[in-house]
């Protein structure tokens, strides 16, 4: 009976550093996903429970004694139209182009061809490569257990 209990112990599976890093990344992604899904529910749930009481409508207050009705009748509103002439500035004439003659004292130089620069991929391709990869790395199943240890 003691032999069976020793045989049923779980043997640790040796993982490489890369696999351990992948496990940590998957756990972090799972925690972040759970937080992102729970936060909107928690915010909506908290908002439904506590509703502030509506503020009472303001009541009409009588005018202070220092303001008389005669003072209110003497208030006037004065408006005025102001006309400003519109002027446009004069445009300057463009400067004359300067042409200078160049004299070569030696044989003509041969220009080297500039190295070809590949065009930059579009934004859609770059985003697609972010998710699908660019083919440099090979995809391996996780965790990789050699067939001899199965």
C-alpha cells in the first residue's frame, strides 16, 4: 500500500525559462481580462444603489430692504452698433528667382544609385502582424513535453 501512495505522487514537469515566462504572461492576461470584465459591472452596480435625493426647488425670496422699487425702474439697457471698415493688406510680389551658373573644373562625377528603401507597410498590415506575427518565430504547443517522458 505504501508503494501505491509513492507512485501516485505528482512528478514536477520541468519547464524552460521561456515556458515559465509564458505561464506568467498567461496568468497576467487572465487577471487583467477578469478585471476588465468586472469593472464595468461593478461601476454600474454601484451607480444603481446610491441615488442622491433631488434638490428642492428654490423658493422666491423677497427683495432686500436696501433695494427700492424705484431703483429697479430706473435701470436701462443701452446697445450700440460699431462699424469698423474692413481692409485687406496688400500682397508683396514674389522675389525673383536667382539662377547661378556652375562651372565644373574636372570630369563629371558619376552618381551612385541610392539604396532602395522598401515601402513602409500600411497600418492595417502592421496591426495584422501584431496579432498574427511576421513568420520569424515558430509556434510551439504549450507546454511542450517530450514524447519520451509521456
